[in-house]
């Protein structure tokens, strides 16, 4: 999740399928042909807050309540955090969607010219938060218990690489979790073949936190740093809300902290909040098509219509992470439409032909509700003293990709 590392689009969860759209900087490549089992059925879609079938509706609603729950200091909120609930950053148009909320990522170049994580001083310079790029917007101190403690993170001038990251849509992410590694790798290879190497997806093998020793192609998070929704949920619980769990038991800082560790533990049903988050996301429906927009002349004329992504089917349950099972399902291919109207056919996973460095590009999701502010998800990025610039490149009147 470093600021200038290669970027690629994450995918989504549930026992269904998802289509990957190839990102382009010039002419669209030929469509990628992916065989679809005859038993595959179209994935459930909609914004009705109902389950896609992997859980009953009452269980899904209870899990959504946990997703929407507001955390307090007594629950373990902080000491450093960005939000008090998952819903605070993922709610448009309903729980699990995207939002206008961004987080700040910073870093700097080392003497060798390579990217280095940030060093953020807190407590009036007496403590340094190191080893990560995230800068939390909020803190629980000073407060009544610690009136003289000041731990708010502030970016020093030495951190010259800075970028904001928009909150991603999570609806339908179960589809992505259920896609086999081999499918993603073949799509990347096909991108290279069909574009002469100009565009090629990057498959990164990352650890599955709940299954020590196991790795899988990453697909969640801005840098595809997680391969399961449970790992992803635990990461977000710590870094966005400061809540520790069995997968992330250590606080970023212990200053002002009074809650027992880990903050969240299993309940009488044997589940912790992170388990409920993951189950909720796995049961969400994929965003529905905008059939009204698709029927307009503008949609038919849009040049990106030629880039319809093929459907991708889910893998057999035996090839998924522990605790996941899947049925064959797929989301049919669909074009990208005009700026501000991203469609839910796929999430792009691609880079330019440059090395996996700051010149790699992450493509905007075409799976999710419309976004009116985001250009590639990264609103703006700055490097050193250069003026703030949008890294999104215009394409058919819109922005296709973002670097950083």
C-alpha cells in the first residue's frame, strides 16, 4: 500500500463471478475469451440490502447491523483511527458501497531512490509511528483521562510523496474472492498478448492471515494486499478504526489506550466482528446494471463500449480459502459507460507497460454505483514539491486510470 508502488484493481467476494475489464491507454484490445460452464447462473444484483443467497436474510441483516455499528473508545476505538464504523466509509447508496471519503497515504524516497514508508512523529515528537504509509485523520487524545496527551498524526515536510485514496465499493466482493488464481493469471497473460505488452495485469501472491502458510493472488485493497475478505476486514478494523482482533492483535500505538487487547473477541456464537464483516460482504449482491443509462444513445456512442469484459466464473469450493464455498455463477460482460457512470461488470486489474514502480497505473472500477468525484479512485497525487496533479488520463470524456 505504498504511494508509488504498482497499482491494480481489487476484485470482489461471494460464490459468484466477476468480469475483469482490460484497462487501456489507447485503442481497446480484443476481448478476452473465457469459457463459461453451462451450469453458471447470473449473479444476484441489486441495492435492496438482501442476501445473495449465501446467508439467510435475517443473518445478513444482523451482520449488516454489525457493519453499521458505531464504535466507541470503550470498544477499543483508536488510539489512531479514521472512522467509527465500516458504514462511515462504505455506504453509497447502501451499506457496503463506496463513498467520497478518502484516506491519506504518504512516504518518501530513500538515498537509493527507492520508496520508503513514512515516519510520523506524535506525542510532540517523543514517539514515531513508522513502517506504514497510512496517516490517520483522527485520534482519541487529548481526552478527560489523558488531558495532556496529544497524539494526532501530522505529516512532516520530509514525507514528500503524498496521495489520497478513495473508499472502494465492497458490494459483491464475494464474487472476487471466489475467482480462481489461475483465472486472474490467464487474464493478465491475455492482456499482454492482445496488447503487445502495453497493458498487463499483475498477479501478486499474498498471505492469507487466517490460514498461516497459505498464499493466494491478492484482490482486495488498493494494492491487492489481501486475498480473503476476512483478512481484509481485520486489516481495515485495525487501520481505519484502531480495533485489534485475533488477526491483528497489536495497536499502532499504545498511547492513550485503555481497552483490553485484542479489542474485539469472539462472542457466544463463536464469531468476532471481523467474521461478521466478512460474512456480510460475502452475502452482498453485486451492483445492479443501470439499464436506463445503457439504453441511451450516448451509451451506444461511447467509445469505451467496445471494451466489454468477458464474464468470469467462480472456482470450485475446494480451491478457495478456508471457510469459503462457491457455486458456479457469473456476471455477463458489459461495456463501460460515460464518466461518472461506472457499471458493475468488472474491476480492472492492469498496469502500463512500465516496470512495477510509480509508473504503474490502477484502473477505475467499472463495478459499482456511479461516482461523481473520483477519477480512478485517487483524487490527486503529489510527488516532492510538484504541484498537485490528477494522474487520471482522459478517455472518452472521462478518467480511466490513476497512478499511485
